[in-house]
C-alpha cells in the first residue's frame, strides 16, 4: 500500500467504479475502499441497465470512456428499445444483464486498469473538513489521499425493514455505514433520509413459465458502447404476469404491517417506483398491475419480480407471490425489503460534485439523493474526474444541461434538490431532441477532449466518428435532389437511411449508425435551433459566475429574503440563482448591478496600482 494516494474512492458500487476509473484515466493513483470486495459492482436491485433517458446516460458515460456501457454489452442477455412507438429522440435502450457476470466483469475491469482495492470500512474523514487528509478505516486506520470521493450508496446509517423486522444494513447481507454517517453529521453537514425497496427473488424452477406471457429479446445491432466489441451471445426470455384481485386483497389485509404505512419509515420513497402496497393504496381502482419476470442471470436459479417491490412480512409476500398466475407453487429465495438511508442535502454539493465546505471531498451516486445505477455511474464519472483534477491542481469539469443528461441531472440536484430519490426522465431535459442516445459521442467529444477524459484509443475512435459525421453533413449541405438541398430533402417524414443512400452515391459507404444520427440532427434541426434560441438568454445567465461573492447579506441591491436564501444556497451562476424558489427578476437585476459595481471598483483599484 502506498503512503498517500492521489484519489481515494469510498464505495464499490456503480458510482465508485466510474469515479475510480475516471481518476485513473487522469493518471492518478487510486485506491477504492469498499466494505466487501466480492460485492463490488453488484446490482442491488434489478439486473438491468438503461431505459428511457437512463439509456442515454449510459451512452454518455461511454462517450466519456466509462465502463458501464461496455460491461452491459458484454453481459447482456436480453435487449429492448423502449419507447419505439415514439420518435427516436426518446428511444430508450435497455438491456438485462447477467447480474453475477456484470459484477465480476466490473471487478476485473477496475483491477486491469490499476485501481488498487482495499476491503475495509471507512469510518470517517481524516483531518479538517475544509481540506481533508484522507479517510479513517476500521481495519487499516488512516489512509491518506489528496482527494476523496464518497460513493457509499444506500449505506449511510442504512436501516432495513420488512414487516416488523428491522435491522441495520445498506442492503441485505451488508454493513450499515453508521460511523461514517456520524462523522459526517459531526462535521455539520446537512443530511436527510430517503428510502427505497426491492422485490423478492423467486426460485426459477418453482415457477410454471408455461402459464406466463413470453417476452423475447429484440434482434438488434445496437451496442451501448461506441466501441465495436463482442456482444454476449447468450440470451434469455423474460415473462410477464399480472397481479389480480387476490393479490390486492392480501396486500390490503396486511397494510397495517407495512413499515411505511405504520410510520416506522420516515424517509421519502420514489413515487415513480412505488412498492406494491403503495400502488394498492394510491390506485385502489386498479386491480391488475403488470409484473415483469426477469432471470437474474443466464444460469441463475432466481427470477426478479420487477413491479412487486414489497416490505410486507414474509408470510404476506409469500401469499402475494403465490396469487400470481404461474406462481402457485413458487418458492421465495430472498424476501423483498425496504431500505432507509441518509444522503447529502443538495445545498452541500456544488456543480462539480464537490462538497461546498471542502476543497477536496466529492460525492457521487445515491448519497447525492439520486436513485438508479445509471444516475450513480454518471455522477461517479464526473466526481472521479474532478477528484483527479483537484489532485493534479487542474480546473474542474462541469457539464452543461444543454449538452448532456448527466449535466441536466447535476444541475437539477445541486440547484434545487429533490423531494424523493431523483431519477432521470426525458421530461427533465429542455433540450431533449438534441440529447439523444445516438449522438452522445458527438455531443460530448469536445468536453472529453478538452478535459482529457478519454484514453487515446477512445479518442481515436470518437475522432473517427466526428470526421465521418462531418463528411456526411458536408454531403447533405452540398448535394441536391431535384434542385432541393439534401439537408432539406432529408427532413421529410418518410426519409430513412435506406432511402437517402439511393439518391447520393457519396453516402452509400457511410457508417450506418452515424448516418442515421446525422439524419436525425437534420430532422430535428428546426426544433433544436428554436430551443437553443430560447435557451440563449439562459446560457448568458449561466456565464455569469457568482463565485466571487463572499457574503450576500451585505448586498443592498437585493431584498432581504433573497439575501438569506442566496447565502444559504450559494448558487454558482446567475442561471442557478434564477431557479431558486423565492428569487425574483428584480433580485437578479440587483445582483447584476452589484457585480458590475464590484468589477468596476476592482478595475479602478487595479488601474490605481499601475
Ligand atoms: C434494497 C434496494 C432497492 C433498490 N431499489 C431500486 C430501484 O427500485 N430502482 C433503482 O433505480 N434503484 C434502486 N436501488 C438503488 C440502486 O441500487 C442504487 O441506485 C445504486 O446501486 C446506487 O449506486 P451507488 O454506487 O451510489 O451505491 P451502491 O451501489 O449502493 O454501492 C455502495 C458501495 O459503497 C460501499 N460502502 C458503503 N459504505 C461504506 C463504508 N463506510 N466503507 C466502505 N465501503 C462502503 C458498499 O459496500 C458498496 O460497494 C435500490 C437499492 C437497494 C439497496
């Protein structure tokens, strides 16, 4: 073990892995400390990656050279393009992976890239909050580092619930990071509580799949990764079943035993991903809910019941499961449960994912108040890249919400937080016709290049994609059909890759996926341009930094309430200030006047010094 590391990453979940890899790509020495080495990369809940908007995040992670896309491709057993009935802008690629192989592939991946792994429990930060010296571990004591990324998922004072059972843990069979949470609270960080839950896992051979609807994998040439690697050739079928009146009655009879309904869980859960008992209460008129029956792996002995998350007592869960068509004799291998955990309030985090009160501590994943593997991985990549940049004394990276879903997510969580675990939806992005899964490489190329985030091989590949897209655009701009420029011609609704290559010889040999992506740019160009114009004024506000303001309390140009709010929230830019509830246009004007006055005072005093 080294005496001091450039970057220490705490947590081996989806966030921690991307953080460690991003810091390594920056040339940093990195140690990843995780409570259990063999659970690194584990999918705590469902064995799936991607989905609507989430799938685009995975593509963005790949464009910035993270590992999630490659590993999802390499371990995929089932594929569906969600939202296919809608426009390609909101298509959501989703794969089901072999959960065990996914984790082991991620473990090999980080090992092969020189990330040192230390199995230990981190019990606190070491040194002053403003600039920590490293972390304290239960076994090894102090581990020194120039920057730290906390990516501890659902583990901060994690508490698990099922009926009247209650026990400590970040997830089943794992520790609860109580001491680390205590240290964080002692350092006066504002933390709050969220909760989430998971369904039971069913013994596969006890389910009569002949009674279930079959959902086969789509045939596709889609890869999450832009790299042309081998796709896993194994495939599984999934199934669909439905809850019924009996399932509902069992849930209703046992509602008083639900830890959530009985008020034993205080944390807020995700409304978009409710437990079955939540559904019964909120949608009493709906008898039948769809349940996806998903194998946990190719050879796995278990099915995952997507849509039947529950923290009711074991007996109630057993009865509910057995009430489903095909599940009359089903045996439960692991019962569902809920987890309640602490996370950092959004006011503690800046847009580089650094804790505002510290120079060198970053946070990523579920402890930022998000939920989901893809969200965690996207945040991990940015936090790790920035921890690496701090260690190397470089300017931080921040992503714009106009250019990536990861940027939208960071902007949302650091400027207004969320009152439930934050999950990405396409509706959160005002520029969603531009933020598509097909063009993530081109959207993020300049950022990746400027901040030196990609390996040489990745850069070479994406540079090739950029050149091919430029070549195609040049042809579209300069060739005509019946006197109409191809770029205009291809905006017609019936236009497709197949048709366009019949009218231009120069396009025949184009890379098909890139041609399709450029055609979509053209098709949506009217909307995208209108949207960009609409956002122009906002972008201007984004350029006005508020970082130089030491205290808002003395700014006479803004009202007293705004001073208090801004002092508490400390937005980075005027655009952020605009979105804080309670900040009025007059306050923004006041801030502009104040900044103008302050800058002219500086200029005058500098002129005086010369
Ligand atoms: C029961 C349950 C149900 C869930 N349900 C859903 C769902 O329905 N939908 C959804 O999108 N997401 C769900 N999730 C959340 C999903 O698992 C997370 O969003 C995702 O895994 C977060 O990734 P992460 O990297 O932030 O943290 P995790 O994947 O939780 O990883 C945290 C890592 O930190 C390590 N760690 C924690 N504390 C310490 C410490 N003090 N010292 C050393 N190592 C430490 C752990 O060992 C682990 O490796 C659920 C999670 C759980 C546990």
